[in-house]
C-alpha cells in the first residue's frame, strides 16, 4: 500500500519496469501524445489515486482527488478494468485490454502479471477475498475466488478455476477445478524479476 511520496514513486518505477517500458525520453513523450499506451496510463492513474486517497487528505486536495477519480473511472470503463485501489503491490503488469474484475478485499503481492478476462473475488456472500503472494502469473480467463491463499512464485493457467488454497511455491496451477500440474520457474513467465 502506498503510504508516502517515496512509496508512490517506487510503485510507478516498478510498474514501468514490469510493463517493459523504457525510461521517459523526449521522443517517448512525443509518441505518447500521438499514440498513448492506455494500460500504462491506467496504471499510473491507479497509483496516483492510491497516493491521493492514502496520503493527501484535507480540503486542499479535494478538487485534485475528484479530477483523478473522474479520469480513473473514464479510463477504467474504456479498458474494461474494474480494479480498486490498494489491492496490487508494486510491479503490476496488465498485459492486454479486456475485462479484469478484482474485489476490493483481495490482496496481491508485488510483481503480478495479469491477463484479460480474469476475476478475483469473494464467494458465497462472504467479504473475504483471495490473498495472492509475490511474483504470480495469472493467465487469461482465470477465476480466483473465496477465502484462499496462493503462495509466492506461482503461475495460474488460462481458464483455471481456483477456489482452494495453494500455499506451495513454484508451481503451475491449472484446470477446473484447479490443481497443481507441475513445477515452474516463474522467471520464465515474469521476465523483469
């Protein structure tokens, strides 16, 4: 969770690395005006919204906070993302446009790589949502729900339905219902770690 300006800048830098975006230059800033990377813009606004919500309170910050919320809502609708603040750790990489729905009570560690058509949510009327560790790859179409825990350095396969905990580390989880399939070296799937 972002609790200071230093955290905010760290999260931005880790997200940039995770998305494979080079450091800003004059040329890249000009190209961003012509053809913006909307996923990167979304992630920057997500982090800015987290920073303002967690750190910038008071009357002076009401107008900037409102403008950030409006811009964030507009780009969320455009891309199909329903991602609340304070859920993902630093190093988030959203790979494609498309529906991604995340419950506000979910907690996902650093270096998460997530694909389109993914749901991470609560189940059965409970407010408890998944807790997912660091360095986790989530394939397209994965459904992860309930009061469960996913360990560090794991990969969740495409269209997997995960509703029970997998606290082991370094495994591929796939199927419906999901089960461990094999061991996996997460650095082959998440290149920047």
